[in-house]
């Protein structure tokens, strides 16, 4: 791993020789690992300490690591909507993190990633956290998946206090008091209620076993597996086989178990001789939740964290491996996003794109060579209901005036710390030289500001912007059950 680690500086540069892709007589299998609240710095290859992630590191050594890869938004449901629809989440009406009392989800008339893959004969399975609507019309089996086992929303949305005990009126946690027990869903049915951290400690193993079953059952046909881990989102829970095994406390133990889970899936694929015809994608929904201190991950030095549109909240690690197709041990420093996965997989499989407008672009050519420019020319940083907080091109990021969360005091052992609010004025950052967003260079590049502002104005006409009061013309209705 020594050679690839040298390449994994955020501002590093790498080039590779283009590879010749030979004609393939069958469609590739696809596995997407989607982590929950895992930060840019949470892998060994990006600077994690106190634990190792050898299996995930191996994916990078055998594939491509993306250094400028972005979640669709820096929070759960919105981020996942971007993956499943190929759209900025606000285009399809999803924002924030959907709650158990909510009545919304991804609209049934949206064409999703599994739905377009099924038109090409794929069997589509999902394990893990869904968080795109917990009511029947919005669950995975109604959104294109053939199988599902997992939680319909975040693992902290339950009536349990930060100490692991049931909440009471004296707990002063009214939102948690309203939540039901965590429902474990198989297909469309609740098969179990989770009430304790010991219950949650079983999740990673349960997910992994079901993922392996799905792969073995569908070995003779193309399959798509969406493996959305509930970890390392708080409350952290780990099985006995990994408890106390790291030097980074419970968070490190959880990451060891996640790496083990990835290993089990990869070994199954290899044992079935499917590894040369399987595309693996590993990434995260957003940055770490800094409020939880030693139960949170690392941004690797990027600014702020989850629930902000600074780099620490939205830039995430991404690895893609496809043996014999994606060059080994390479680093892509081009701009890309979760919303680009759907159109890219459509291109790789010959599936038609959704009929409605999407925002993702096909980045397939980035997988073969670093001697090409990314088709993604800019990225919009939306947050909240519909706030356009920033925009970036390949080099520069223009931040618009807005209020944002800032982490004032780290929590300890599962309890949250203090969060404040700050205002930022119009700012410009050179992300190629200053990935930590420390130095405002707006006075040096007025022409860059004019360019990015003009692109932002077009985006506001399309999607709207609550910060300016602009109504977007092309936002679609979210799914809603009365």
C-alpha cells in the first residue's frame, strides 16, 4: 500500500496510461458500499490512526481512488436521494433526514437506479439503511429492488437515550420519546424491533450474511447489490468479535467490523470467480458528525463536518474497482459526485436514462484514464430545504453568504457536544491549493466570481434558492401519503 498512500494527498496529481477495454460478453455485476457518516480521513489510506482498514485499502490498490468526490448533500436522506435518482435531492423534493413521523419519500414516479438496471436484466438487492421513506409506497421493494433487509431510517431514531437506556419524560429528549423501536424490515414486513445497543451490535453481521446470500443466489445473472451500512452513524454498536480490538475506542472497533464486512463480500465474489466481472464502488453519504467527538470520524483536515456544505461535510472518499478495466492503484483528482453514479452505470450497462431530467453526468471515461477532463464542470452545494450555499468548478469554490453550523465542543462517549451558528460572507477558495478552505481569495479573482455567479443564477432559475427567494421552475413533487 505504500505507493498508493503517496498519491492520496488531497491535492496530489496522478496520471496513468489509458487502458484498452476489450469487448465483454456479459454485463458487469455492481456492488455499492454506502457508509453512514464516514469522513474523508477515516481510512488508513487517508490518514486514520488507531485502527486499520486493510480490505478497503486493498480496493484502492486494485482500483481508483477519487480525491474530489462529493455527496449529493451533507446529510442522510438527501444524500441517498442523489444516489438513487441521479438528481440533486432538492429536484426530487428530498431534504434533510426523514423522520419516523414523516409522510414523505422518493415519489413512486421517479425512475431509480435499480429500476433502470432491471430493464437490462439485473437482479437488484439491498441491505442496510434506506432512509428514503418508511411508509409502504416508498420502501425499497416499491422502488425497484427485488430484496431488502435493513432499517428504514437512521439508527438513532429510536426511544433510547445516549447512555443506551430507554428515554423517559425526565430525559428531556422529546423527539426520541416520540420514536418507536427501530424496525428491522425484511421485504416489506417488520420482522423484529430493536431496543438495545446489543440489538444494534448484530446489524453489521446480519447485513453481511444477507448480502452474501444475495450474491450466491444470483451468481448466474447480473446483479446489483446496494449495501448501505448503518455504521459508523451513532449510536455506535459493534459485535463482540471486534469490541476492544482497536486503539481508537468504539469508533475504531466499528470501522474494523465494517472492513471485515467488506472483506466477507469480496471473498464471496472471488470464491465464485466473479471478481473480474464485478464493479465495486465504496463511498459515504456525508462527512463525520463532529458533535459526537470520540464517537465521530475524521475529515482528514477538511473544514467543518456533516450538516455543512464546507468540504468536511460533503467531500467523501470514493473507491471504484473493476479488475482488468479500471487501472490498478490509480488516483483520480477530477470533480465527481454521487449523482454521477446513476448515469455512469446506465452507460456501462446500456440502460436508458430516466425520462425526467437528472443532474448527474456520465463519468465513465474517468475510470479508464487520467488523461481526460471530467465531464462534470461544476457542482452545486445545496443544503436545508433549498439553500444554494456554494458552487465550485474544477479549481475554485464560491461560497454564498449564509448561516451555518459550527462545532464548538466535542461530545464524549456517545453524548453530543455543543453546536453553534456562524455567518459567512461571500468567499472564494482555491480548492486545489487550499482544500481546507482557510484563505479567502475573492479579491484576487473577480473574473472567477463573475463566472461562478452566472452559473449559479442559471441554477437558481432551474432549482430555486431559498437564500435569494428565487423560485425554481423544474423542481418535482416529493412523494406524500396523507
